[in-house]
């Protein structure tokens, strides 16, 4: 399955108007949940900005300041990643630059693993949504209204039908929502 998963504001943004994400962050319970999610991934497709944000987990040893962060960093470092960028000429960590189209790279990544593949980055995910490539949408909805920023979901040409599979509340604060795309005949 190809999964699109991000933290979002109550009004649907993944960054604030200045590109910041400091308005959201996982508590201990939610971080443990993220560790289990990452354990189930066989690969990631990323846009440049999200790749650069997450690279710290592979390159900065100071981030391993607890057993949980060390475990996350180990799991994250082991996952192969494909980065889509028009500006980067090289990448670090367990990553490579995309050589094919999004559909080709998604198929290649899915064929190389028996686990789920995650896609991240709003621009890249927008293209995947438009192409009908995403199977599941997972949102961690934070109780904050940003009023603008980068939207989690793009405008679409045609409705995308979804089935709600799961909800969960972390610490009475963050609501996890998991939806599967429904194929409409």
C-alpha cells in the first residue's frame, strides 16, 4: 500500500504560513505509535523539503537522546528512500534521487518490499492523489487553527471517496484518522 501520513492542524495544514511545524509534535504515546508505523514501512517517497526535515534522524547522533529516539532513528535509517527534487544533485543517508516518474518510482519501491510504502511532502502527494496512487490517508490532527500554510490535501478534479478505518486520540489532544481510498465504479 502507498500511504500518505502527516501531522495536520485542525484546519488541514501541514505547515504554518511561514513553513513552520513547531505548533505540533508527538507526546510519548504518539511517538511510540510512530515507531510502530515506521517498523511497518518498506520504503519512502519524499519531496525535497520533507527529506531535508527528516534527514536529521540519519545524520545527527545528538537526536538519539533516549531509548525511543534511538529506536526510531535506527528504524528510520534502515528504510530506503527516494527523493524527488529539481534542485538537489545528491542526497545523504539511505536515500537516492528519483530517476523515473512518480508512478514508476512508486511501483519500483512497492515491488522491492512486502511492506507498506509512505509518501511525504504536499507537492509530491498532490501529484500522487491526482494520479490515484495513494491507498491510505493518515492524519494526526492537532488542536490548533493555523488559518493558512501548506494544505495536507490539494484541490482535486474529481471527488476521492474514502472509508474511515480507524480513529484514535493521543493524550486527549491529537486525533489520528486513517482512511482508505475507495474505488468507485
